[in-house]
C-alpha cells in the first residue's frame, strides 16, 4: 500500500543553520505531497504542498520539490530560527476519498 | 472562510468510562471528515473518515466508533475507555482534492 518514510529525529540545529528533512514515498498513481508542521500542544498546520512532478512548494522560507524519479519530497530551509522548533510531517494524498497518509514525523529543535 | 472546532482541548477519563469528542466545521459544505490519533512519540494514525452524512469508514479495528449526524459534525465515541486509548486526537476536514485542515486537537488521558 501507499506509504511515507521520513527521517527519524530528533534533529537539533543551531539558529541560522541549514535544514533538510528527508521524505520518500511509495504510491500507486500520482499523489499530491504535503508538509505539515505541529507546534507543541497544537494541531497540524499545512506548511506547503505540491500536486505534480517537479512542482516546488514554498512557504515561510521552507521549500520542497516533488521528485517523481526519486519518489522524494525533501523539506529544506536555508536558515532556521528558534521559532521553527516543531514536529514536521510529510504526507501524501491519494485515492478518491483523498485520505492523507503521514510519515511518523520529525522533531526539530533549534537552539539559539 | 472555513474554520474547524474541536472540543474539549483536554480530557482526563477513568478506565471504563464513555467518551464523546465533537468536531464541527464551518464555512464549507459536504466536506470529507477525518479522525486521527497521535500516540506519544508516534505518527498519525487515521481512525475514521467520512465522505457524507451517515457514511463512516473505519481504518483500524478498535474500541472507538464515529458518527456523522450532520453534514459538518463528526463525533468520536467509546462506550468503555481503555488505558491504550490515551493519546492526542485530531479532527480534520478537506474537500475532495485539496489539502486537509486540522483542528487544535484533544489530549485524552485515560487513568
């Protein structure tokens, strides 16, 4: 079945460091891909999305490119801030019901 | 604009007691609705989804049930809670081919 694999955390970085969180997927057909962010004690917020191959989603300095050839959707940010500390989830959407399938999440901690 | 409300935010319940978590969506019609559970240190598990009133699909066998009595209302229930039901419960909605939007979640602790 469809699945999402993302790098295990936690990831600890210093402020202004470069961030990469790897995400790969397995899916039949052509899924839409998403990154969600969860701040402590809160629900999930959509961070960015891409709906077809070679699309680049971007928001708040984060970006990810839909790579069909490597079935990947890695999240990157050039300079992280303390306020970026959160759990990041990669997800895909497939099927007529559009159910989201999530990776296990990667906890990011950014130190000042 | 669309909004999603989920309550209560936190809940502490004894083992064997019933559960009712409610989720409502405003500003859209005929949404797809979802209940997810997030156990401590783990990812998100889809519990139930609904594409219309009275239409509920269950993803995993468990001690929980879901109902959709109105178009924009989704309820998660249990007749008798187990310790293993503790977790963070998230309601979400989407239209057919768009991203999902999540509520703020309910932290359930079964003691």
